[in-house]
C-alpha cells in the first residue's frame, strides 16, 4: 500500500494535475474536485500499462475465520481466490480490456469530464475508450453492456460520431447471439455448474440493446431486452421483491435452479444484486413505458429502503449478514441504488421519497467515511466496496464500478438541481 501511495503522491507533487487544496464549502463541488483529481492522476500514471490498462480495485486479503463468521457457515476453500502476496496487498489491481469491469474507468472519465468541463479528462476518456474497440466482437460473456455502453455510450453522448454508433450496434449484435428465444433470456456465463445461468446483473446490459435499437432502427435488440426483462421478472424474484443472484434454466425454459454466486447463501439478498435490479427495471420502464417494469422498480426500491438497516444506509455486502463492526459495507451497491432511485424519482408517482433516499446515500458517500482524500486510495474516488466476499475477493476496497455509478448519480443529482 505504502509503495503505491508513494508513487501516486510523487506524481501529484510533480504538479501534473491541478488539484486544488482548499476544501470546498459545497459538498458537490468537493466531490467533483476529488473525482477529477483522482481520475486524471490515475489516467496519467497508467499511461504505459498496455496489457492491463484499466484500474479495477485495490488488492485485498482475507482470513478464513472471518469469512466463516460472515457466511455463518463453513467455507469452501477450493473456491477462494489466493491471498495476494505482500508485493501486491494494498496496491492497485489492474485489469485487461476483457475484464467485465473494463468500461468503468473510461466511463468515469467521461462523467468527470461532463461534470467539470476539464478537457484533459476528455482526452483521457477518449484514449481509454478507444482501447475497448476489440470488445465489440467478444462472444464469451454477457458483460458487453457494462464494458461498451459505459465507455462508448457516454462517448456518443459527449463526443458523437458515426464510428461510435457502429461500435454500439456491432456490440449489441454480438450480445444478441447469447439470447435463447426458448428460454427468453440472454445467457450470462459460460463457466460453472449451471446449464444456462442468468444473473440479475444481466439487467444492466439492456441499456446497450435499447441504445443500439434506436441507433440502428433494428427492433430486434429492443425485443430481446424486453423479453429478457420479462423472464427475469418472472423467475428471479421472491414474494418480498428481493432477488436471487443466479437463476439457471433448462433448455425448455423451465427453471433448473435458483441461488447465489457472490451472496451469503442461496436464500440471502446480495446487496449489489438488489441494486442491479432496481436500476434494471427503472431503465426498462424509461425505454418501454411498460407499467409492469415501473411497478417492479418501485417494489424493489421500497424493499431496499426497508431492508437496509445500517445507520448511514450504505448496505453491508449482503442484507442477511451479521450486523457487526467487522462486517464490510458495499459502497458500490449504494452508488448503483442512488443512481437508479434518482431516475426512478422522475418516473414514479411518489418519486420524492426515492429522491430523498438517493440524496441521503449520495451525501453519506460524499462524507469522510467513504470519499477518498485526494492523493490517497490508489486514485479511486470511493472507499469500502465489496466484490465477492464468498470468494475472498475484493473485500472492503475501492472498486471502479462504485466510482462509475457514484459519478453517474452525481450527474443525475446535479442535473435535477438546475
Ligand atoms: N457483475 C458482477 C458483480 O456485480 O460483481
């Protein structure tokens, strides 16, 4: 940790970015100042990393007894990621362009540019977005929406040209090949024990399909998105509107199994999954105006507001874990929910309560417990997210998608103040 921080601090001291030192009275100005400084500095520092160009998180370790206490069960040690050695622990973990999180750093640069008007952030956003060009033909994953829409989708909004539109359309075509009409869903993963796994996260890829449908005039992408959302609504949710992480299907479309991969156990409610759900159904209503999608988003949002019991509303990594001082939060789940609920507040009849909840999340994320100080946190904006605790992976660490959805939420919030 120390060595990496030293590198970061040295580059900052060289004055390669203009991070102002004075704290801002207005909390949103302070957030933008921190985000612009952290992201720009990171972009500069990674200039020479070609094989692993994107920042993903900070390397973390774990203790197996701690994992057992969190899971309130024994641990399958075969499924654990190795604890990183001392040369990695606490340092920035990078990833390649085929990683599911590769779109978030370029996307964060786009939001930071949009929020500040800083042309250097734009230049870096263009540079990191272009690295993802080969992903449009990647066939082995459903994460293409995360990877391409967060990067190229924002590029199209902020620096439009025809090439960008073509990338989005070609990627949607690649993703659509993972849709099985008999099952009515896009297949998520090609690994593991399941026949046809579909994870709730997959709802986040639908924005890419809706965008590509509008850009190309091809309704096929729209129809796939709507069918995927309907099938998921039918099979992923419990009567209390919490959702399973993984639903696997038989080839005839019947459900093979319901369970989890990253949550505490099969019947628990994994925090980020609940965030993906409210975000996914909100976007589906925005694009289709199907009231069933709006009702689903409202039910999930209400469930989140009643189930998150922490004093600052930033959830523990799963809703069903022990409420203990050692239990890690997941700031990324809060950032996703904040962004979704701001949009939902503009669509739902009783929108004010979602606006107020999202504002509370954003203010708490922007306080000293979660927002990094400039020059720290390996260049990430937020602290305290959790990737996959049952695998011993990314526990209580900064993660690039927390930053992305936090900045998206800030953008939505500031637009609503105008
Ligand atoms: N899509 C994987 C995750 O949310 O961790």
